[in-house]
C-alpha cells in the first residue's frame, strides 16, 4: 500500500508540464460539468487538445484520434449549452429565475426502454470491435477496452445533451477502467479514475437535484398560468 502511494506521488510530481496541465484540465472539466457550469467545455477543449499531442507523441495514435472526437464533442456541447442559455434569457425578465432556468432547463432523463436499446446496440458494437482487436491487433483486454471506448463516446454525447444518466455510464466505465489500469500496473492512472468515480457520483446527484428543481419550476409556471387564465 505504501509502495502504491509513493508511486502515485512520484507520478504526479514528475509529470511533464504538458501532461500535468492536461490532467488538471480534465479534472476541472468533470468538476464543472458536475455543477452544470458551461465553462466545463473550454476545460474539456484544453485537455483534449493537450492529450491529442501527448498521445500522438508516444505513438498511441488511436487514443489520439479518440481525443479528436472528444474535442469535437466539447465544441458541440459548448454550442448546445450556450444556445439554450441564451434562449433562457429571452424567456424571462427575472434575473434570479433566469439564472435557475439557464441551469435547469436542459436537464432530461431517458426512459429505461431507450437506454436498454442503446446498451444492447453498443454492446454488439463493442463485441465486434473487440473481436477485430483480438484477432488483428496485439491489444490487451480487447473486449473490455473496446467496451469502455464505445460507451464513453456515447456517454459523452449524452452529457452534451444534459441527459442525467450519462453519469451512471461514466461510473461503470471508470470502474472497468480502474480494473484495466491496475492489471497493466498503471496505479497512478487507476487512482485518477477512482477520483473520476467519486466526481461522477457527485455529478449524478447534482444533476438529479437540478432536474427536480426544473420539474418544480415547470409545475409552478403551469399553476401560475392556469390561475391567470382562470
């Protein structure tokens, strides 16, 4: 246990500056996203740009390409959240209500049936990619590695749409990733993903709270409109 702790401390104190900034930006992204703060996306853009360079430099080109996808999603998420915040400002004149609406308006939930369909489809895609990697590449843990990648791509899209269940996907993905990194003796990275699990759980709790706030606000608005009409 002491050795593992020393390894984690040594890892983070000897990180190259570029990678250290990328790690810090990634953590900032998750924290801000959990709070529903639109500035999570600039942090995500910074981290993905830096990780694209880092992975390319060490010949992890597939990981570098994946970071480019995350970069596009970060830009897309920023545009989506900005557009809807602007719409909120147009719908109300009360500053406090506007502040609440700009956070809560977009939060949504998918039905269990919709999630089940997506999980089945993504599992089939993961199995296909895992089979290709197992048979045509020297990759370790090809099926688990494929599954975490495929589901992470999907969960990232859900986050851009403020679907609150994205955090549940990330909790599972991060747990599986922790196992993979421990098996590959990447203890510091496993520790980083342990932090991600905690932040994802916080994000889910926070987004559910904001979703309920949105629901109550919509109910109050409906009641007021009904009273005025009556």
